[in-house]
C-alpha cells in the first residue's frame, strides 16, 4: 500500500498572531498531488491561523496539547472539544517536550489520545527514546511501551498518526540516520499490526532536527511516511521547501 506523505510543522512556543498571519501570507503549497500538510501553531495564535484569508488550501491545523477532561478547574488548559470548536482537526499528543519537560506520563498520554479521538480530533501520537535509552539498546522496548499505552483506550477504527522523535535529536542538530529511522519505524509498524490488525494505513513520521537538506532522504527510507518539523517549520520558505521535496 502506498501511503500519502505527510509534512507537519510544530511551531512550539513561537509565532504570535501577527507572525502567524505573515507566515501564511508567505507560505506556498502545491495545488494538488503533494503531501498532506499539517501545522500546529501555539494556542494564542491558533485563531489567527484559522481566520487568515491567506491560509493555503489544504493546510490542516492542530493544537500542540490538550487536557483529557472535557471541562473543569484546570487553569491554563484546553479541552479537545474546545480545540475542535475552534477549528482544529488534529492534536499533537505526547511530544517529547511534554513528556520530559512537563512530566507527562504514559498514562497521561493515553488519556489525552482517548479524549482527542472522542472529540473528533485526529491525534498525532509522539514516541521516542532518550540518548541513555538508545545507548542501553532499549529503543524498541521504549517506543513499543509508549505506543501500547497511547492506544490502550482507542476504539478500533479510529484514525491517528504516529511520530517517532528520538529525544536526543530534538532541537540538537543531531539527526537519526535513515537506517535508524527506518528501523524504529519498522518496529512500530510491526507492533501496530499486532495491536490493531493492520498498520498499512497509519502514517509514521520522523521528527528530530529535520531540515530541507535532510528531509527528502529521511522520507525515502522504508516505513518513513513523512516528517514532523520543528525549527525549520518557522520559516515559510524553509517549510515550503520541505513540502515541495516530499
């Protein structure tokens, strides 16, 4: 099965509303036949992205984070239903920074994935090992554990994407080799097949210091269906170049 390529941009805590509008004015995407293109602006810039008259046709928008509860006394949080109402169709869940900077557990990620699916959002589930875990030969053990937890409460047939993002390659300039990425993605696809019966329809993205100079090589690797781009997604020309090379 040939899966459509996916290019996703995670802006993290960058680009306020004015910068968001300027970015979308500058971004050019293929008219048709190109990859699926996703963008995850920060919460306060999300409305500007949705409302922009320059938003390219086909650019899908998602939130970078959400809470698993539908409402309540959770100051600073956003529910999946709120994100959906605001115009999101996707949600990043379990990004390495949420896990390692903010202390999210596998259980937290599992509840967030379930909440996203229940609200009609398509989760992009992130998994990845630390440098110590890689050196200890535990890559497959770690990412399979994270995947199992994330899908524990997801109903059969629900749509989602995966993103493999080795923690040691996030924002460091270090990038997994195409062989590293292909090996991890292959392990994830085998586990997916065991969990949900077939994994041929699930895109698995690579994230970790992706740039215009390495994106095409990474996406040519077996089982690498696209990229989750951080810093290089902040510049419209750079992000557009990655999309154009997919």
